[in-house]
C-alpha cells in the first residue's frame, strides 16, 4: 500500500517539469531568479525587453519559463497576459498571427473569428498591444523553438519586434535559440541572453534528493518515511551509485536524461517492501545503455550473417561499389571453397538481403535509384568491421566458419 | 460548406445509427441504458480483460518486455513519460502492446501510421476515436473535425482531452504504431518532431504516449524533442521461443512437436521471422501428415523416423523457396479453353528444382516479347547480326578461335561490369526486330510439333505488330520491362528488362525456346 502511494508520488513528480525545476528556485544564482528579475523589472518599469534563453535540449528552458510566469501571475494577477507560440506548430506567418490573435481574444474574453485575414490579425494585434499599454498591462510573448521561426524571411519576428519598439506597451519576448537572426531583427532585439548549462554535480545531488525524498508531512506513516529516506541516503553515498550517475551524466548531462533514468529506476520499485534499492538504479542504467546495432546482429539469422561477411570481404578487397549480384558471386565462391551446408538459392538470399535493408544494417548508396531492380543497386554496409566482429562473436548460433573467414580477412 | 465542425453524436444514438441507415421505418430502441456510459470506456479493448499469467502465456518469449512495459505504464491514474517500443518487424510489438492494454483494461487510442498514411488522416483518426465518432455513409465518411495542420491538431487534442478528462481523472493512452514510416512522408521531420514532443507541448499529465517502431531509436535522434522516450527493445525470438510459439493452439501437440524438431533447426538458419516460418511450415506439415491415416495419434520413435524420411526431400526443396504463399492446388484443373497457354503451378516434387514451372498466366506472344527483351538487355547490340541471321537460326560460328589470356581477362572484366551495371537498355526498334526474328523461327518449330493437350494451337503468324505493342504496355505495368527516359533526338524511348535469368529460363522452357543458344556467354 505504501509502496504504491510512493510510486505514484514519484511518478507524478518526475513527470511534472515544474516540480523538478522548483528545486532551484531558492538559489539566487540560478536562471530562474535571473529570469524572474528581468521580467518583473520590465513590467514594473514599463520598458520593452527581449531575452533569449540558450541551452541544449532538455535543460529545462521551457520549464523555467513556465515557473517564472506562474509565480508572476500569482504576484501580479492582472498585470500580465501571456502569448505562447511554438515554432513547430506556428512556423508559418499566417498561422502564427492567427494564433496570436486567438490567444489575445482568449485572454480578454473576446470572440475570435477564424476567417480573419492575416492583415486583420496583425492590425488587431497592434491595437491590442496599444490598449494593453494604456492599461499598464504587460504582454509577454513566449516563442518556443525559436530557431524554427528564423527560417524563411522572418517576417513575423520583424513585425513583432517592430510593433514592440514603436508602441508604448511593455512586452517581453522570450526566445529559445541562437545566431540565426537577420540583421534587422537582431537590431530590434535587446541582446540579453541567459545560458542554460547542465548543472554541476552538487546541484544534481540536490536535485535528486529533492525529487526522491519523501516529505515528512505527507500521508505516509512517519516510520516508513524515515526508513525510506535513510535507505535512500545510504544508496546515494554508495560509490557504485556515484559511478553510475557519473557515467550517465558523462554521456548526456541534461536534466531530462536524468529524469528518464530516475523514472525507470522508480518504476522498478519493489512493491512488497516499498523501498528503492541500488539494484533498481543499476537495471535502469543498463536499459539506457543499449547498442542497437549489436542487438540487431544478435538477432540476425545465419544466412544474413553470411551476406554481411561477404560484403565485408568485398569492402576489404576495396571494391568501390558492389551490388547484390557481386555479393552472390562472393557467396558462391565461399561455398565452393569451403563446401558448407548453407548453400541457398538466389531468391532466398535476396529475401535475407531485404531483411538486412529493413534492419538498416546495410543501405543503398544511391538515394533514389533509377528504378533499377534491387539486385543491381549498389549497397554499402552501415556497420563497421569491428561491430560485425563483435556481433559474430556474440551470436550464439554463428557457425565457426564465418568467424574464421572474418579473422582471415581483417587480421591478415 | 461541409467544413464546419460536426458535433459528435451522443452515445445512446450510436446504437440506432446502423438501423437508421437501413430502411427501418422506426428506429429501434437503443440497446444502451438511458444514461450514456462514461466515455473512456468506449476506448477499452473490446474483449474482456485477461490476467497477467494468461498474458504471459499468450505471448511466449516476451516476458521481460511485458513486465517492463507494465511497470513503465504504471498504476492507474499515474502519469508516465513517453515510451518507445522498438524491434524488428514481426517480433510481436503491436500484439504485445494491445494485449497489455487488454490486461490493464485502460482506455487507449490506437493509430497506425501504415493505414493513416498522411498527417491529416493520422490526426483525424486520433480525434475521431477520442470523440467517439464513427464514420458513416450518411456524411460521406468524413471525420468529425477537419484537421490538417499540426497546430490545429494540438488545439483540438487539448479540447478533446479536456472534455474526456472532466468526467474522471483517468489516464488516456495514445498508441502510435509504425512510426518509422513517417520518415518517408513529405515534411516528415516536422511531423516526427511534433509526435515526439507532444508530451512537452501539451503538458497534460493525463495523457500517456506510446510509440511503436521498427527502426532503432538512433533513427530519431535528430528529431526527438527535449523529452526523449524511454525505450523497450524487442529482441528476435530464440529457437526455443519459436518452438513455443508454434506449439500454441495445436490439436495434436506431440505430432506437431516431432514435426518441429525436424523442421525448425534448418529453417532457423535462414530466417527467424515468425510470419515467414509460418507460411513455410504450413504446407510442410500437411505433407508430413500425409502418410498418417489418423491425425490424432501420438507418434512413437519408429513412426517419427519414417515420417522424417518421408519429409526430408521436401525439406530441401522448401528451404530454397522464398516463403511465399503458394497458389491453391486445384488450379491445375482449370486449364482450359483460353487461347493462352497457362504455365502449371509449382508442382509438388521431390529433390531439386521445385519451381521449374511458372506460376502465372502469360500469353505466348507476351512470353516471346519477354524473351526478346531479356536478350536485348543481355546481349550487346553488335552481336545481333551474328545471332539472328535472316533465316532465324542461330549462327554456328560462335567461337572459332581460342581466346588468348588477355581476351579472357577482358571478358572477365566485362562480365564484372555487367554484374555491376545490370541489364542494358535498348530502343524499341531493336526489341521488335529481335521479336520478329525469334517468332518467325518458332513458328516453324511449332508447326512441326504435335500439340495434343487440348489447348488451341496458335495458327498462322504469331502476332501482328500492334498486338506486340499492346503486350509491351502490359509487360511494363507488370514490371518486367522498365521504360527509361527517352532522348528526343533518338526517337522512341529506351527500355530495360528487369527479368532475372531464372525467370527467363522458366519462360523459355515453357515454350520450348532454346534460350541459352542466344545468350552472350562470357
């Protein structure tokens, strides 16, 4: 019972990005505070501001923005209205203007007509901004996936920033990308940037504790809470855990990667005892470390392995381009030389060849092909000899002769 | 006009829709109770839920994956990060995910990117299911809302989820199947990014997202958003798993397991896919049971031996086929009357060449045309005069001189080149010239033979030129010939034959045409 409740609690915590990033609320140095300061000053002082948030994917830019806006809304309930645009959805100028108009209508309880043209919409936007300026209401534009807005002619950005410059309204534009702006747009953009870098180790530790410690005042029994937390701190101080964490963060230090890892670990919680153990973290770590190509090689049938080895031999002989018929020639040559039992007809080999194409272990070198039949299009291997070697070794059903052929080649 | 929103029908009316579209005068009373059932229930799996042990036994060999998925989906009403299931084709991903939902008994929406082959259809399918809208004839099979762009989809999805979520706070899961096919659509990167970032964009914790793909996650690395999905890998089945899969639902388990012990090992060397093995095993099992009079008996050792010996020649033949589903055996009886000569189907035979015969219809003139195309592609044009002299016979002055070493090397190189480049292209006139030559030759040959199997003889000249041109377009449509782009200076277009040697020899054998005499042999 307690296990289920704690599981549910953890899952909802990990899936809620706002909770995750509220760990950093308190520290003054953090991005949260900087952003909050910036926006609140621009609102209270009535100046136009634009700020750019930069950082790799998954570092929580959108989450921090949400947090800040939520807090500001609570503090100054009527003074802000927020318009969100997403580069993925609204990359087209017309649809973006429509979306702006729609959200403005929604904020101010006006009716929105779908049939308005883009000129109408832009006029409406300018009017609204002016109104808001008169009413001392700040408008904050949040542009997600900013780099997608900067494709094309950037007309939208230009008109938006232009409108902000010329009107007596306060608006803060929060974007999300880097050096792709045109000159005229950049000139209207006040160059404030906030950088989101992956947090250093102590912060990570603090974050994990924030996420995984059970709160004392909750509905759990206090004995369970203290037991759980003490076990957890034991795990955290364990060297192995630190190793796992380090190797995970070396690959990808962003917060979202950490969240995924924790989510997986938490989902393996032992339902009987209700405690997390080091084993959970270890198995979660294993899951994040798959190597898809080696896996694919393990699942390949023996005929497919033959074809791969033939291709490797052809590449080793430095043929520039080869296709299925030349592979077949090599295959027949092997069989004539070694008299193996795996001699199959052309059509069967072609079927295995197509399977390899599906698995993306090999691919055609010409992208469109001039409608040539499949036997004649040039192909290439998508795995290295090293990977193939390991794959052959790990495939339990692989006949010894293939390994022998392979060894013969690369270690000659 | 027809583009306005259609309000979804209230649920009690759904029962009467089918009767109202027929000619009933009065609608039948609704089968559902007066109060509409809670909406998410309609999204449950249609059959009753099963227990975990039954789930595990239904899908042998998938225990770790099933447990993983169940754990990641988590208890009821608990949010989840998106999940990606990946693995090769025919490894049971779709069936596993559907059975898991049957076991968990939770509402879900399923959309496969194979049947929803454009973004609009995909979006509308999802929305239709969420809004419980059935397409019907009255409205011309249109969807409830028209949704083409991703932005509309996000908004409508949000509305639909809000409507559903207001009744209870249970989770709804969206399952997107065959996601790897989206890469082949136009504007694919936008759609894939949208799908994988739905979790971020929507920020609705009641929505769970599951993606099923045959491509590995690294195919999507450039396109996934900030929340990368957790992935579960479906490895290929091992030989033991395959054994347990095939043993399911067999009437006579002992008999089938003795069959499998004979047959499974050699076939697993060729392929491990369940669908291909199933199509190969079925006729073999029928053959295996042929000598048995009583299908229910349990074979003992002696009997097993005998059955094995009986089956063995067929095994070798079957291994060399391509796991395609053969035509019905009764086809052979219908070979009448038409002026086309039909090739006989793949006969049951022992030992070697099981598919020495063609297994599709082709008219005689089409066969000749095919052979001419094959020859035209294989032989260089300069050899035509030598091979096809005016009497139609092949020239006998093939190779008089002993080739020197350099010319042998040259010929080897040319052979290599031909292997790489593939069949050459030829203009239409050359094709027709060769066609004329070989048909005039065979005309004589045919009249000499006695054709006594009830098929009407081909009298007189084989075909007129127009007939040949008609067959040409048929062959192009059947992908035996391929039309390359035509150069305006040269006149008519160039063609290329895409038939491989085996098929050409089969065709030649069926009309008794000595093909090998005409081939340019290295």
